[in-house]
């Protein structure tokens, strides 16, 4: 499987540094995702409410800052410098935690500031990464490029938590966050080696798009409104995040207290999720080529949403087997859907507007994560755990069906100046499949936490 990822990376010329940087960034993010709340709870005595607030602050900043950060990405003269600068800033902010720990001045307000700034800079790098890919690879290689990036993320999400647990146990939570800072510095080295093509399009000036930031943000909103399919897929991703984050927040409580599973069995279900995600990365191109974007986009999101019902179903079915099946179906469908919708978005949005369109989608999808997690916890305490799981699985499924809706008339505009032409996969093994008016580009598909 890892050999398959290597072949993906080699098939996309010049993408190696970007894939390596993305993987290092995800590992670092996973470390801080565990170390920061551990530091707050075990060392600073934070209550569950305060710990939840820190979680919500990081995701909330990521969501609220994304629209304006999209403008920054589109205005940037050098995407390479933007990625380097954003990563350096992130490393510097995170590095203040181990330094403060050594000086004995750590506090909850300081961790909140770190969460805010790191959330914003992480969003900047993530948006910049997705916007840069179409300028680094030819259109017919976008599926392979996005598969390689998804593979790096999956590897990071497997290695990061394991490394985080070991570092926290051996060196402490504050020192572990220092490793996140070091991982970002490794990303900086990789970003510095990137070769990113020039921006194209009517607004491609030396200074980026013209006009005030507010005007440029309105232009990004208009770009989405001209393509209703973008809005539908953003709603789908937000619904998957909303329902999935609520179920994710309750998952361990449910598995331990209601299903009486052991930590070892739960760990196996996580391994199944990771392995299937990696498998989906390696076969996504073939799946999309065989079925076509017009089937993958509207079908795979509802399948992922429907799989969430297997979690409450484990109360009446064999628990361990049911959760393994859930992890396999959800991980495969969500990963392929993410790669397909990301590729379509990059293919159909003009290069000079891509950062803003990505950012607007991420604002909605990321904001759904803390809202779903906090609301799910509150409802479970008031209404009961199993009914709450069913409710949020229903929300995810209904939202997933939004991407399958068919508008009247043509949904995709004709190619614009600076737009990459839609891909016709009728010939050649490297094409991604035909694009019809009923299909369309998508936004980020339900990550468990912001990553860059």
C-alpha cells in the first residue's frame, strides 16, 4: 500500500516536496491536537468546559478566518513564500508553549491564544496548498496529485497520534508541541523547493487580484453563486462534518460504556479505518475513471452518511464487527469523495479565484465541526446517547444527499479565461472521467481536525 503511494507521488512530477511537507504538517498537527488539551487538563487543571472551549476556539478561528485568508492566498505574489511564511509563523507560535513550560509561565489564556493563532495560520497553509496544486501539475494529473496529498494526510493521521502519545508519555505535553514546531520547520524546507507556475486569468497581475479585500471576497462569493454545485457540495461536506464530529465526540464513551469494548478492540477499528483510507487513496483514480465524476460525487457522500447509522446499530448487532464495517465503508467512501470533489474544484474554478472559493467552502465545513461536537455532547446528556447518535447520523445522511440533487438547466459555466478545462475521461488511462452539468467541484471533505 505504501508502495502504491510512492508510485502516485512519482507519477506527478515535482510534487514530492509538497507531499512531504503536507505529511510532516499533518503529523505535527496531530501531535498538538492531543498535546494541547492534555496540557490544559492534566497540568493546568482545566475543566471539561474549558477543554471543549479550547477545541472550539481552534476550529472556530480556522472557520471564521478562512474567507479573508482565501483573499490573501489569491493576492499572494509567490505561493511558495506564503507557504513558507505561514509555516514559519505556525512553528514560532507553537514553540512558545515548550518555552513557557520551561519558564513556568504556562496558562490557559496563553494556550487559548496559541489555539487562535495556530488555527488561523493552519488555515492559511491548507488553503494555499490546495490552491497551488493546479499550478504545479497538468490537469490530467490532478486526481493523482490529490490522491498523493490525501495519502500523505492519511499517513500523518496514523503516525501522528501514535507519536504524540509516546512523546507525551516520555517528554511531556509541552515538549511534544515542540516537536510539532520542528515538523513545521521540515515543511518549510520542502516548501522552499517548490516550483509553482504563474497565475493565469483576467485578474492575474503582479500584485494579484485588484480591488479591496472586501471587493475580492465578494468576487469569491459570486464565483460560488455562479456555480450552484459548489454550494451543494459545501453543504454536503458541512453536514458530514456536523454529524461526524458529534458522533466522533461520543464515540469512545459509547464504545466503552454502552458496548463494553476493550481499548484493544477499539484500536483495531481505528487501524481498519486507516488501512481502508490508504487503500482508497491508491485506487481512487481507477474508481473515478471507471464510474465517472457524475456518479462518484452524488453517490459516495450519501453512502458515507448512511454508514454512520452502523454506529448506533452496534447496540443490536455484534458490536465489534459492526464498527469495523462502519469504519471500512465510511473511510473508503469519504476518501474517494474528497479526492473527487477536490479535483473538480481545482479543475473548474479560475486560478485567480481558487483560493477564495476553497476558503469559503472551508469556512462552512470547518465551523460545523465544533458546533456538531458541542451540540452532540449536550444532547447526549439531556436526551440519551443512542437517540443522539441516530439524530446526527440522520443529519449527515440528509446533508450527504444534497450533492445528489439535480438543478434545472446547466449547472457549470463554460470555460473562463484562466479556467482549466473540464476533463474528458473517455480516452486514456490517466483521465479522471467525464464532467457533466450535474457534477461539480467540492470542498474539503470532513477532516477530523484542521490540518495543513
